[in-house]
C-alpha cells in the first residue's frame, strides 16, 4: 500500500505570520509530501485568515502538491448569518480553483485522515489503512522535516502508478477504477484528472461522467466494452467528435468511451475512390484530405461533426440532392460488438448488420473504421445569404416551392428564429454543385424573393471550403452546458398550412433555432428498404430548438399533423414513441430482431434505445 502523508496548517494560529504558512506549504512540496490541508481552529471568522482564501493562495504559491480546502456544506444558507457561504457562490469558487489548479484540490474533508501532531510511524500506517492520505498538524519547519524523513524512507512507491488523493476524491460510486484494463490505463481519464474538463462535455450538453475510456485501437475498444459490460448499471456514452445534438455521448456519473484517438483518413484504392476514415475524424478534415484528389463526400452542413455519429445515422447534407446521403456511400464498416468481437459489415459480410448500421448504428456496436466510395466533385458554388422578411409565413411557403423545384445540383437550407418587431432574419446556406459561376448565380437568384437581402457571400470553392469554416476543437475540448432541447421531423411537402403553423410557432418565442433542410433528388433514388434509414421521399427535414423543453413540446405538437417521421440526429425527446417516428413498425421489428442477435443484453441503450425485448404494438398503442 502507498502511504500518502501531508501536513495540516491551522490558519487561525498562523494568522500573525501568513508568509510562514506559505513557506511551510512550499517546504512540504520540496520535501515530497503529498498534501497540504488548510484548517481553521476557531469559530471567529471576522479576523485572521479565511481558510478558503488561504487555500487558493497556497495553490498559487506551489506547483505540485495537493491542497485540501474544506469548502463547508451545500445546504441553503442561514439568512440570519451574514457570513454563511451561499452554495452557488461556493460551488463557483470551487470550480474556479479547479480550473486554475486542475487535479490538485480536495474540497471534501472526508478526503483525508487527521493524525495527532505527535503520531509515530506505526500510527500513521494504521491511519493510512483507510486508503486516504494522512495529514499531521504542523507549526514549524522542524515538524515538516520530521514528516519528510518518513516520506524519504518509504519504498512502497516503486513501480506503482497511483493517482493522487485529489483525483481519487472525485471518484464516483459504482465504478471499479482499479479494474480498468491495462491496455487503457495509460489514457483513461478520471473526474479529478487535469484533462477531464476538456472531455466531460459535448458541443451542446454539459456532462460529468464518472470515467472516460480512450481506446486507440479496435482491440482496446473491445477492452473498453468489456469494462462497460461489468458496469451495466451505469449510463454508457459513445463519442466520436462530441458534436451530436442529442448529447448522448456524455452523461453524469457513467462511462464514456471516447474514440478521439481514432481519427485517421486514408485513401485505400484511388481507382475506385475508396477512402477509409476513423470515427473521430471530422468532416472538415475529411473534406481537406479529399480535395487534392478532386473528390468529396457529402456530410451534413458543418465540418466540426465527427464521422462516427453521422455515418451511422444518415447524413443529410449540402451535397445530398446531387449525391445522396452519407450512408449511401458507405461500402463497409468495422465494428466492435457488445460481446467484444470485431467484425466487418458490408453487403457481402454480415449484410443484415450492414443494413442496420446505416440509420440505427448506435444500437449495434462501436464503429472503429468506415470505408466510403467518394464522388468526383470539382468547384462548387457556396452561398451564405441573409435576408430580412416582413412575412415569415410567406417566406417559408415560397422557400418550399423554390427548394423543391430546384435542379438536383442545388441544395438550399433555411435557418431562422423568433421574429423581432415583426421582422425575421432568414439565413440561406446553399451549395450548387456546378463549376460555372453563371449557372450558380442563376440557380440562387430566385431565392432572393424570400426577403430583403442584407448580406451575401457567394464563392466558387472546392467542397473543403464549405466544410472549412467550422471551428477546430482545441485542447480544452467542447464547451456545452445544460441540456439541449431539440425536435426533428420529416415534412413530405411544404404546404401553405405548414408554413402558417410554423410561422405561429416561431412567433411564440419558444423556438430560437429553426432549420429546414431540402431533400429529394438523389436521396430518393435509393430504395427505402436498402438501409435502416427509410425516409427517402420527404421534401424537407425540419429541426427546431428551444430553451425550455416543456414550452418547445407545447408549440411543436400542433405541427405533428404535417410530419411523416423524424431524423434521430436532431431529436432529444427520447420517449419510446419517437422510435416509431424514426422507424416504421416493420423496420423497428426487424431492428429488434437484430438487436436480440447482436446485443441481447442491451448494452448500447443510451442513444434512442432499440430495446430487444420491446413490443412494437405496445409502442404503437402508446403513440396513438
């Protein structure tokens, strides 16, 4: 057992010599001690040093040693006590200190054991049996040197990789931290580790997972799945780049398998335009790698999205009307199944699994590699237009007419939000897959009818220029917080009645983001039963987001009569009824049968769960 030893500094006794407090903490760090705990031996808080302030100062005055700073309780403050800490302010202070000194702070006094000032080595060893660091009150340099001599004599650290007490203090219940597979031990991240903050949240959702496993190879993915099987009582998130709207690639207190290290892009057969990508490569990176060859692969509308999530859901993008969905270009996928087996699914190998992965992949395994047949795509017209509409109902109706009637080389997405003073900002994002600038202008000009043109940017560029505007995710990770609230639907045709109801929803103020993605063209060329994504004929895909889920539901429900299905990538309502919107009953039953074959224990259940034991009839009845 590794015995960790530290010192306890009573700031009430050292208030007359505050610099001596700093000197003792620095000496403890120099001598190899593990922890400095700040305590206050008096109830008088109007004079002397405040323990929390002193702890912050000591953290800034040292570089390695863990700082113990009792932050007090989290119960509501006593209104009669002007000095009682307010929980939210206290929590913010703790979070701030953790940012400034990551992995070095213990704010819970249960994170250490206090021994008597005159404790002998055998006393310290007995106290350390709790697996907590032992701190001894000190008042002088001589006290610190005495403890340092004990540290110098210990030899139980050799060959042992042990996280400091500040990290162990953040561990969540129900997780076998010491049982992490050896293959993953080098890269695994716990809540107290410095990299944790960069890995805890996603693009839109704040999270606090209990453990982040970061495999680098398919074999390590198998090990991570094995660990997850031993923790089936916990949520399990699978993450490629962490952009997903549903936010299910993070959680609170559970496990996350982060595939961020698996982001390679490789041309495997130039003659056939076959390209292999890792799940964590972003579409911005893929587009940049394909551009020198004169190739492109349609991929949504934002380059920061990861390959893994989109390529197992559908991929409705700015090239889709001319080249089809992303999944239509998938030729094979390497998967690690719930039992840890590594398989390749294609039309020739595991064809049923290959069918399911293209539209419902999150339920059947972890994709570690994708092989796509990409398209020859030269320069395209890329337009970003902003217009001001005085009649959003009329603008929506006219957009529906123009976008549906446009040639298949033209894909136009519309984004708007709540009107202000009767005016709506309408943003159009369009790609014209044609290298002739005059044709590009001709294709786009009719859309200027939607409002008064306020801003325009139209350029000829390789597809990489379309994806290249996305921000790169830096070392500090994603910054989502709270819970996203989003709804999704397919609209068979954009009728005047839909335009009227959608305009009413926008005027309600419950929706801050509203997007219509034009479909049709090559999307409808593929038979509905070719993939688990069966919605091949709708004219548009709709997404709406709001701050409050209850309000969003209230304004969304009146529009349901216009819908036929939904796209799971933009849906946060995880009720069972939504599965039948995403997958018609015969498709859902086919998926359940495959789930019983490939994941009978329902390990992959946290992203719109296709329960292998579910009863489609019961779901249909609940939906009705």
